[in-house]
C-alpha cells in the first residue's frame, strides 16, 4: 500500500505493518521500520548480576532479543483534506514464548508535504512480561540507507548519556559521523545514546531523515548483532544504519548496584509518545 504526494511516495508493507520505502524525489530514505524497540545490547550491569536481579537472562527468557511482529489490522483513512492516516495494530511476541508480548498501535498521519506525525501506544501483556525488572527502553528503530552516515542532534552531547549518567554532557547542537558514536566496549554493548534530545537527523549527500519529539533518547549504529557478541572482531557491519529513537530509556546503574527505581522503564505500565518524521534534502 502506498501514500503519494507531489515529491514523495511512501510504501507500507501489510505483512509487517512497517514502512518498506520512503522515496523523496526518487531517492530512498528508509529501508525498514519503524519497529518496536524494547531491547538493547545488554550493558555490563545487566549481565553481571551484581544484585541478584539477573536482568539479561530474564530479558532473553521473555524473547526481547527476538521479537516478531504480527499485524492484526491496517486501516487507511483521510481525516482532512491533504492528510492520510494509516493505523496499524500489531501483536509483538517471541516465536517461542507463549502468552506474553506487546500490544502496539502505530498511527501515521501524513500531510501533503511528506511530513509524518507518528503516535505510538504500546503495552506489555502476560504476567511474566509485565513482571520484568524493567524494559531496557521503549521506542522504535528504523533502518536507513548506508550512506546516511552523519548524525546531527540537539540534545546532550557530544558524548553518550543516559538518564542516570548525563551531567557531563551538555545541551546543545552537535554533529558527528555514525562511526564516531560507537565505542568498542568489551564485550560489545549498548552505547552512544544521547538523551534529552529534541531533534536528530541522519543524512548523507542525497538526503536524510529528521525525527523530533519531546525529550527523546537517540542513537545510531552499524552493528545489529552487537547483543550476541563477546569481542569487537565478531561485530558484523550492516549494509544499513540503524536509527534508535526511544521515548523512555532505562539508566545504567552502578557496580555493584542495580538501576535505581526512578531510572527504570516500567514493564507493567502502558507507554505512549508522539514524534514527527521529516525528510531532509
């Protein structure tokens, strides 16, 4: 199913409920997504089990690292002149975990300039899923063309920041390559996050994509297999850039202390947020 305007053509895949293409003036701006993003390559304090919580094992037991999306419905309407609305209801579960997953609703409102307002509602279901110590994050990820190698953002920078570790990073406008945002921790783990971000864009010579919203946490990387590696040489460089946009992010905690309650993303509560996606020339 496609939505077309003067200079854009957006294609939705009915089987996955995601955008399979975002062409602006014939140039591809997205490879896949948005997809529900609640996992991250576990950080040291998640796999070390200092406090007996053992969060990484619980995350993997519930399949957060292998979620699959099942489309319940996809509805198209025109709420006003010059607008198209696409509403996608999905059930997101791991293939080998029964009775636990996420209800997720995506509402795309596309205007005649190609700007998308994305409203996302997500809630975990199932006793075990809702009993997780926390969710690593709640948001979405998108795969963008490999050439979109420059990250610009207005938020905390220039280094990485998390909800409970951010005071050394200052609010401002920052820029760098995607490769510069990656740090080779041993073993590889989530990194390069920028919290308190108002907008961020990934771009290259032929265009880009800008995301804006309220106090987002964003990151971009080229290694989608990081959560299953022990050493940097095992990282597989992707033929795309993964753009993570999170409305809520769990902190890092400390050694040997677990993440404090106020910095955890609750698994037993619904989450909703809105962002705007804009093509960048």
